[in-house]
C-alpha cells in the first residue's frame, strides 16, 4: 500500500480573486458569497467595514480576497438556512479588493454583539492573496467598545503595543457608521495575525 505524504501549499496566483468573487470582476459566473453580511432589514446597528490591504512595501494590494465571519447583533452565529432567510443575516462575506477604484474592500453588515463571557464584539477575518502560501487569520475589534475590549481574553494575549492593529476606527457615515480597518501584511504597522 502506498502512503502519500502531505504536499506543500501552492501560491494561488492572481486569478484567485476572480474565481472566488467572479461577479465582482464582471464574469458571468455567480459568486457564492457577496460583500454583504446582513440585509437592510436585519436587526442591529448597520455598519460598513472599509479598508485596504498593504504589502511589505506599503503598496496597496489589488487582488486580495477578504472573508469575514461574525455573530449577529445579539451575539449569535447564523446556523441554518431558514434562520438566515428569515433574519437576512448571513454571518459571512467574501470580497475582492480589485473591484473598487481605490482598491479597497467594503463590507456591509451589522455591528456584532458579544458572543458571551468576556468576549468583546469582533469580526473574524481571513486574508488570501497571491504569493501567500497559507491564508492569514486576524480579528476586527471596534474603537468604541473600549470597556469590552479591555476584558476580551483574546485581545489580552496580544502585546499592548500591537493591539491597535486589531482595532477598527469609526468614521462618520451618511446613513450608517463606517469603520476603517486596514490590513498590513508586513512592516512596522503589521497587523496581528493568529496561528490557528
């Protein structure tokens, strides 16, 4: 019997974003996921997360893919299709950075509630892009949740000087609050990534 060993990960190439987000790149294929986590009818405070991905030379990356997973405004994750259809809250979004004129990602959602315990409201983020052999995991916390952030067990594991790389900054929006969260892959502003 032949025993196969694990093969190494391979770089995804510049076509990766096109395959995962075809509608955003004007292909005739339907995207499985959109940059919207929650419909307008979903309960909670409606927000937008806006940001850019920067490489090690501080250049904006135009073909990254961002995936976000979060709880709803009450701290519950979407678990069934029927629940998702009824509430309009999907709990997951996928967006490419190459479709925006400023090479940003923009995700519309509701501000998550605490999932319990000492957990502060947060959004889990996965970053994929060309040249990365493995995707990177990070989190978004909110600058207007200072007290909850101070109690969060995961945020407490991050050195105090680096915690700011996980905090989204609120900006005044027209109809909802906009949070700015840039992702820096390397360098002095490098975002904290988690080893999962």
